[in-house]
């Protein structure tokens, strides 16, 4: 069950992380992208660490340990998305056509994703760990909810992935997914 959670988490993070495209080298657009990406990088690292926390907890392990790891990870991811929303808000309007709407949509999407992860944390916190069967059923429900969270507001991120802003962000190291070294199992 934990592997399904991790796959779904990775998919949600990929929405924000896969900021690429092809276009032009406009200095203002590149400067804007650098500003956003430099602020976003620490949040991407937090999301990666949260995903690693979930994967390092054995799926057949103690329900209390799984619950604790998943709850903490969802809170960390929620906080990271909220911080990314703040970064996009503080960066101002992207210097592209329809930049104000692109920014507004991205902030709305990131806020919604943050809230959705906070709701997942609440769901995990309510799981019954005394009965393994009920816990597994509850965790399955959380995984299904997680699939829905990963689809929330996809349109705004798709807009960021296209055009000049997506191209500029794709060039910035701050918008690249942090790599992690494989851990021993």
C-alpha cells in the first residue's frame, strides 16, 4: 500500500516540478523564472524528503509507524506547496502575455494542493492503528484520495509548463527535481 502512496505523491510533485518547454531567451522572463525557481528549490527538496520518509517505512510495518510517517510527510508536503504558492505570489506577474491570469491560476492550484495534503494528513491521523484490517482499509482510502489530490487544478500548472515561462523555468536549476541517492533496504 505504501508503494501506491509514494507513486501518487511523486505524480503530484511532478506537476510542479516538470516546468519545461521550448521558446525564447527573454531576459525578463529568465529573471522571473530564476526568482521563482530559487525560492521553490528548498520546497522541492522537502517534498523529496517527505516521499523518502514514506518509502522508508515498511508497508507491512507497525501501523503506528506508518501512520506517523505518512502524517508527517503529508504535513511537510502541504507546507511545501503553501510556500511555493507564496513564492509565485511574491514573484509578481510573469512578464508574458496573460501573465496575471497565469500567476493567479498557479497560486490557486498550489493553495488547493496544499489544502488537499493537509486534509490527507487529517485523514491519516484518524486511522485506527489497533486493528490492522481497518488500518489497511483506511490507508487504501487515503491512497484513493491521494490520487484525486494529484489531479487537483492541473490546468494552472500546465499553463506554467508552456510558453516562455515554462521554457525559462526548465533552464533553472532551482526548478529541477532534487535527486536522492539510493538508500539501503
